[in-house]
C-alpha cells in the first residue's frame, strides 16, 4: 500500500514538473513593429496601413478588434494571458492608426499569430 502511494506521489510530482517547465511564461519576449489597425479593414480591404487614426478608433469603438500589422503584412492579434481574458482594445486605442513597437510573448496556432503585450510605445514611421 505504501509503495503505491509513493509511486502515485512520484507520478504527480513528475507531471507537475513537466507542466511547470512548459508554462507559456517561460517563452522569450519578442519585439514587433507595425501599425495598430482595425482587423476588419486589414482583411477585407487588404490595407497596408490604416486609412487614418480616426477610422481605426471609430471601428474599435464599434467593437472591431484592433490588431498589429507589420510592414511585411504579418498580423498579430493582441491577447490577454489572464483568465478570464479581456479585450486589448482599450490598451491599443491611444495608438490606433499609428506605428508602434510592441514587446511581448508571441504565440502561433494554425497559421495565426497573437501577442501578449508587455510593453507598447509609439514608433517612428516605416
């Protein structure tokens, strides 16, 4: 009986060690540079950059998620790593329609990219 408990405890400790070592918090931070743009416009209108900050703000206020699009066309969806997760639009709104430099943890799944923003600041032009 004691042997079974010992083996079970060992198994649980091993599983916990694996789970802790694979935590997303261990991902390195990456810095990306791009425009804060309305997600619908970047996909449906194939825009390279926002039409204007006012347009991006209006779309965001209407509920469209803001995303970050690099000069190469890569789109990053800003996400929250908290549970429950919340929209990042409020955080991006001051930069809507502008070029930004964003540092955070990048995730990829099924061809999509997302970033948990650690730091965001206005960046110079292209």
